[in-house]
């Protein structure tokens, strides 16, 4: 690991201090994932230089480890034959991931330059949405019949030059390719040669429907501790398999999406992308946020005369809104995470809503008492203390309700809760906080 860090450090310095041949030597002595990491962490002006220095024999392996945005940056300068040549030898699912970054009109050119076998496998996967099990699967699988012996299976396997990566099971199918179960490599190696596959196979296998989403596939792998899993169609026919390396990519991508979406950013956001690309992307969501901020300010303007009469209200007003915003974000985050893990359903939504409302009420009353005491001592005004306490309790309960209902409602409208939820929630808690505090103040203090 220290050697790798030394090489990466050397490469960072080498771009400007030594010849390109020395840089090429250093770069190509790294493993493909480390080369991809070096390219991704380099400023944009160096990326194309590094990419040109990558050995053509490993360029496909490097490309598959790059982020989607950087893949597209390199792919747009290639023709179909170049892409086909570069991806030769990669797993079919990895080739499909790369092709999905290309414009639709370019994909037929790439397929035309491939072998007939690879083209057929890739076209099969391309018929499925990239965010489903079908788009994630690899069609390269080893299948056996249930009525043959272990000895026959072993002799069959010896005919392969190599077996697919991460092969922990062979798939047992009928003559019509209906999936029947798994034959683990462990069972295969430890069973008597005369034993039939049917005797040692496992029929209690979690097969994955081809139309499940990537997130649902990841949940299944996590729940059953899978290394690989068969993918079947509606009729139970085996179509391919999904392996843990692809599921890890899904998990990392989902986590990155959730993190970036909370800030209103796309999951393709590149840390080192240019100012020209970054500024417009962020400007769009800042514009949305500005509109919601204006709505909150409009609520305040309704009580302009109240604020003119009692300046202390302007000092205390942000406390109510801020507490509601934080409480709402806590609930929103918990609910979105529960949805991502498949734990929030219609059957438990009422219980979850009751629980979050109760939590909001308890915390609302607790901090209403604390803030009320502080304000009473600070401004020597017990009535103002009661009003801000009531407003805070109201806002925290409203925040709990909004934080629970909002992501469920957005998902039903096919809107990403992680992206739209925080902005809408902040607007709700601001408006409820301002209106409740200033409204009560207008009624009882002025």
C-alpha cells in the first residue's frame, strides 16, 4: 500500500517535472483501478494527458472503473471500432455499462464492430432499463442439468479455459432453461463423483426478477448475504446472474446520490469538473431555493407592522424556524433512509407517523420550556416567553409530520425525495415557524 501511495505521489509531481515516457511507465505499473483513481483525482487539464498514456491493453479495464461523467468525456472522442476494440475481453455487464454512456446513434456502430456472440449478449441486456436487474446482470453463466453426476459436471468444467469471475455457484436448469436451483462450488468439490446434481443442489435460492430495481437488488444481497444471484424472467427462465461487485457499485452510487441530492446536486457531480460545468448546475438549484426563500419572506411581510412594534420579535424569530428545520431534517433523513432500505411501507406508515409526531411533540415541549425560560430572563417578558414556546412546539410537531409525509408523497409522484425533500421541508418549517410565532405575537403582544 505504501508503494502504491509513493507511485501516486510520484505521478502527481511527474506531470510537470519529468518526461512523458517516465510518467507512462509509472502510470502503467499501477493496477487499473488505481490508474482510474489517479485520473479522477487529477485536474481536468491533466486527465486527457494521463488517458493518452494508458496502455491500450488495459484501457478498457481502466475505463470501466471511471465515473460516468469522465467515461463520457473520453468516449465522445472515439468511434465505434475503437470502443469495441477497447472493451474486448471485459465482462458483458461492464461493456453494457460503458455503452450506456454513449449516444444512442453510436451504440449500433460499436455493436457492429463486435463478434456475433458478444453482440447478441449485449443486445439482450440493452433491452432492459439500466437501473434494473436486467441492466445490471451478466449473461455469462454456467448451467448444468439436475440429472447428471458430479463427475460429469467436473469434466464439463475442465473444458473451459477459465470460468467467469466470482463464480461461487453453478445454476441448475431444466431443458427449457427454467431455473431450478444452485450447485455451490463447495458442494461440487466435496461430494462423491457418483452423486447426482439433484441430490446436492439447493432449491431454496433467492432468484431475482429481471424487472427489480437496482436498489431492490442491493437490498436482497444485503438481506441474504449473497455473493451472486440468478436473474429470471416472469416465467422462471434463467437469463443471467448478478455478482457482488456490481451490487457494491450500486450501493456506493446510491449513497453518493443521497448525499449529493441533499445539497441539490446531481449524482454525476465531479469534484474536479470545470467552472463552466459546475456553475450552471448549481445555479439551477440555487434558483429553486431562492423562490422558496421568497415564499418564506412573504410570510414574514404579512406581519410587518407587528415587527415594527416589537423589534425583539425579529431577534427571536430565526430560533423558531431553525429548530423546526433541524427537527424536520432529522425525520426526513430517517424516513428517506428507511425507504431506501425498503423498510417504509403502507402497512407501517401510520405507526411511523405517530411515532415521529410523538417525538416532535416531546422535543417541542422540552425546548419550548427551555427557550421560554431563556426569553423570560433575557427580555423580562413572560408573555413573549409563552408565545415563542408555543410557536416552537407547533413548528417541531409540524416538522415531524412534514418530514414523514413529504418523502412518501414525493415518491408517489415519482419525484426524488432526497433531491426535492430538503428544500420543500425547509420552506414548510420556515413558513410554519414564522406564521405561528408572529401570528401569536400579533394576537397577544401588540
